[in-house]
């Protein structure tokens, strides 16, 4: 009955705002049809918001190659949304060995029983295609071959001028989100600064078939005619770095890193010949190269937008932050999208409490600073080429043979250690204050429950007994009040927010809290301590519900 009443109320609200929507082409215009933009579009559709995705590349396959998989906390988010099986089925390796590069050394987690960092190997553009299918299934419109050339905004709408296959036209929406990458035109047009540094090294990365003349040895090294053994892993010379390894699919991955002060045209395509010349410069000899599956060339940047919002224009993904290491940015950007979507939906639908949309900057700028922290540490490890730098890498390798440093570093890379640093729901969140990178991810010194502000623990949700609706609500991106203790007063409080929040009573062994209020982005908004006094728990829940989801 509650679900039927909620659906009726949704229909009433849709009718109430239909007049305003009729003068807009979309609720939210998403510029950029890569993983971040498509994830945002899908999440907005779950919240009954109309997104329109504009992508300048005419075909999905034309997008420049990016990461060759997914890893970290976004894997659990996909599980919560019921999408992980779909991604796993498309993966070239669904459970690759948990060995990850970190600044020229390797983080080997194979001895950990439950490593906090996991990954999926997917060839380009598999991730984009899966997310495109998901967004379209949910009703999002994706226009490819359409480029935004101008934006304008006022207190009511944001307008964009678009160049499409049939000429120039104009669109309006309540909000616009730039998911258009490191060289974001939206960021530039919105006047948002992008401070940071660009490193001089040029990286060339390729996935290629193994040529017939080359033999792959048992330890992953190559036997090259006329050359001999070429070791897998990292080879550092006075001219740069050569890295090589075999993917689970049997494809050879090769990377070179050289310092090139002159720079290059980032839109010019890279070729096999370009890669071969780079290998010769770094190693002093040539290696036969097979048929390329992926070729890319890039420089590392360490940059973060000074604000993620300028009025009705917001940024997500590489448009908001560029990280100087591979394998991280896509996951961080997709989690930006999940954090932003439900807040944008509330703003579009007129139910957002004060400061909710500004909390996107406060929380995800914080997470971006954390990602910058560990990726810039990788820069320091990999760039040095003297005896002191070699000693640093050797000490780091030794530290990574111990379980505790492995856990700590893996959680940092995965983003599993992020706990949003708001002292209490809403406290100071509208200021957009930026935490220092050195503080990012540390547990704030406040009186919240340790889970408050953290990602909802997957082992806990998997262990829940007595309620089958939790997984369904997580798939639908619905807020959840999960009552694990004997607190009937909490159910009574939540009843006033029944339209916004799904309430479940369940049991779990070794419960960490008596109740959890879980936001649509799977972060815990509030938690009741074990055996907390009923009046304290009731007051805390009421405050949290009002702060995050508005008036009852």
C-alpha cells in the first residue's frame, strides 16, 4: 500500500511541475557521453528526471581509448545497482589477479583474503557501451555528433547553443553538467579555474597482439629475435621507462614514458610507428609489435577545479579533476555522477533542502583531493632516476610485503577509505570549503558514529536477514532506513518521510549500529549507536532526514 501511495504522489508531483518542464527541453543537459556522463544520465532516470546527453563524437566507438577496466569502490556501487553481473559477463577478465601498478612498483594483494581493491578488465569501449545501454533502457536521450559551443544561464534556466549534423540549435534545461573531460569546454565557458600542474613526460600506451616472431616465456618476459630476453614489469633507462605485461586475454600491454618538453597535439592520433620509435629511444633497440587493439598517448596532469558548481553549471569526472595515474579517474568520476544525480534530482523537483546541491562540491572535491593525494605520491615514486629514488622505491616495495600497508594503500586507491568530512548533516556544507589534500579521507574528529559519512559496508548489507526489499531499493537508488535494533520509535519518525525513504527492519549478526540511514549514493547519512537511548536516536534521525531529504 505504501508503494502504491508513493507512486500516486509521484504522479501528482509530476503533474504539478509539468507546466515548468514544458518550457525546457530537458531537466538536465549532460555534456559528454563517456562513462561519467552516461552514469549520470542513468542515475537521473532512476530519480525520474529527464536528462539529455550531448556527445561531440558521432559514434560511441570514436571516443578516444581510456582505461581498460574498472576498479575500486565503483564495483560495489554497480553491485548495489544490480549491474555487476552485466559488466562481469562483458569482461575479458572478471577476476584478474589483484596486482596493481603504483608509481613504478607493484601492489600485490594476492595473499589478502578480502582485498579492498578489486577490478574488472574490459576492452574499450565496453564500459561506455554498457552504460549507454543502461541509460537508454531507463529512458535517457543520447545525441552523438552534437557539440556545445556556447552556454548562458540565469536564475531560472541554463541555455546552450549546439552544433549538430543538421546545423545549429538551442536547448534549455534546469541544470547543465560538464562531463566533457580534461580539456572541458564547459569548465572554460563557466569560468571555473583549473589549477594544478602538467608533467613533461609523455606516456604512450598500447594493447597489441603478440607477433609470431616473439616468444612469451613462462614468467611473462619476451624472447625477441636478435635481442634476447626483455623482462616484464618496469625497465628504467636514462632515456625513460619501458613497461610491459600480459593481460588475461593474452593481449600484450606496452607503455613507454619519455620526457618531451616540446609537448604534442593531444587530438593527433598515435600510431604503431610512433610507439615503436619511442621504444627504440627508451631501450636502445626495437621490439616487433603486433596488431594494435588500443593506442593512446597522454601527459599526466594533477589538476582540480576550484569549484564544482557555478550557478546552474556543474562539473563531474575529468572535467572536475585530472589525476596523474592510470586506472583511477574513471571510477572516481562515476562516483561523482552517483553523488550528484540524486541531489540534482531533488533540486529539479523542488524538494532539495537548503545546501543539498552545494554538498556535491564539498563531498566530491574532498574525494578528488584524496585521489590526487595518492596519485601524486605515485608521481614522486616513478619520476626519480637517481640512487635516492631507487632506494625509495626499494623501501616502498619492502613495505608492501606486509599486510597492513597493503590494506591501507589498496583502500586508498579504491576510495574505500573515504568518509565525507561533514561534522553533522548540513553543518557548513553550503560553504564549499575545500579540505586540505593531506586531510582527505581521514576520519573527522566529531561525535558521529564511525559509519556516518562512509560507504555502506557491502558485507553488512549482504548479511541482512529478514528483509528482501533492501536490495530492490538499492537497485532503484532509493534512500533506506535500515533498522537493525529494537527501535520502534525510529519507524514512527521515518513514517513522516515515507515518500522519500524506504524503511526496513532486519537482523544481522554482529550489527555495527542499531540503525543506518543510507543515501541513494550508498553513503551513510546517519547511524544510531548500539543501544542508543531512544530519545537520542529519534532526535538524530529526525534531524538527518530533514537535513538530507527536506521537510516531511
